[in-house]
């Protein structure tokens, strides 16, 4: 069984894919320009997806 790097999960949750539809997966992603990835917006206030108090 393979264990993914934390980046595999974190980038998919926090970032929008690049124009080619790719997200970093933690290994072999040298050709993805990390600083240009768009960050996904936070869930709306009052959403059940929020886990921290405001």
C-alpha cells in the first residue's frame, strides 16, 4: 500500500488546478509553477465545512 505525501491532499483542498488541469501531488511536480496556483476561497460563514471559530 502506498502512502501519499501531505501535499497530495493539501493542494487539492486549498488550490485551484492550473490551466492544464494539474495540481501538485507531492512527487515529480517540478514543472508546475506553485506560486501561480490560485487559492480556493474559504467556505462561507456558517457553513458546516468551517472548523474554526471566527
